[in-house]
C-alpha cells in the first residue's frame, strides 16, 4: 500500500500493529479480534484498489451506485430473465447510457457479463453436485437445456456433461 513520504498509511500501521499484538499476545478472543482486523485490512486494501485502479472490472463498478445495484441484483438472482432494458431500469439509466457506462467500467457489455456469470455458476453446480443439466440450466436462467448447452459450449468449449466428467476426474476442463 503506497503511503506518503516513504511510510505506509497510518491506518495500515495501526491495523498491522494490532494484528501483530493479537498474534503474539494471544489472549481470550484473539482469534475473533484477528479475524475482524483481517477483514478490515482486506476491505481497506480493496477500497484502495477500487479507488485507484484504472483498469475496468467488477470491483471498480462497485464504486458506482447504479452499477453496484445492478451487480448485486444479477448475482443475487442469476435465473432472473435479465435483459438490457431491465438492467438499465435497475440502474436508473437509459439503455444506451447504461450499456456504455457498464462496458467502460467493467470491460464488457452487460449481457456478456450476465452470461459469463451464469456459465461460471453452472460450472460450479456441474462440478460439485448431482443436478442434471436441465436443472442447472433452470437455476442459472436458461429456458431450455438445449439453449444452456449451446451457451455452455461457446463459453467452456465442451458440453455440460463432458465438463462434469472432466471436473470430477480432476482433468483440465475447457478453454476459459
């Protein structure tokens, strides 16, 4: 973390000092205190990155209230029938303004982002559970198993069933 005049920011010194004291003195409740101090340290580091990063990404978008509301809603319900107009309404922007702002801030168009989130969630469900491809398709917002399978192949390079077999065997899967 950059500071000024060759020293770290005061908040960083304070948090790391308190963490060090808890780790070395280890009194009752030290594990809870260290967990909370670690949370604060990571949060401050992420905040700094979000405020200073010039590169697009979802972390940068969290600093924009309109885009943060959209990201929160999408991640809370991937199965919702998201469209560009519905996302723009959620952001309180016109479709054109929303699409431009989202793309500039996150680095990809809104619907491409939504589809990527859906497929990555599907990969998790396929790799770790027994749900059928049809059930996974429904859980991540695809109206049919065939539409899901086609989207999955475009993103991962293999059909859902092949992905599941490879993931369970520990072999490398797909091209993402």
